């Protein structure tokens, strides 16, 4: 899936959130899950793909990422739940295995 997009990862439902931008959602999601992305997501186990938005240009995707990062946490939760009310991991629909469950 080589297309600019903004994605939202979560550690678990209502857990820690991460918003990122990429041109290859499958590869980037895999990198987060494999621990190849050192820092925030690996430290807090933020690997469940809960939402993504596709864009025609990287410029538009970056603008949306910046907008979402400025949002209040509850607005981000509302956005996720508007299309994914059960916080289902969307990565299996892209061909990746499900994220490990957090105990």
C-alpha cells in the first residue's frame, strides 16, 4: 500500500496513542511491531493499528498529522471510535498478523 497516509496506533483500547505519517502503511506498521522504530512506540508497546486515512499527496498527509497531533485526547478517541468502535486491530486486513494482546 504505497500511498501517503496518517495512521493511529494504540497500545490497547483507550491506551497510549501514537499518530504518524508514512507512504507505506504496511511496512511502517510492521516496523513498529518488530521494534524497529526505537523510541515512544517501542517503549510503550503502541502497535495496534486503530485508524488510518489515505491522501493523494504527502503534503496533505503531513498537514492532517499535524492537525491531529494538536487535538485533545478525547477528540482522538472519538475519531477512532467513529469508524472503529471496538478498537479492532486493522492490520490483519492489510495482511499483517494481529498485534499481541496487552495483559
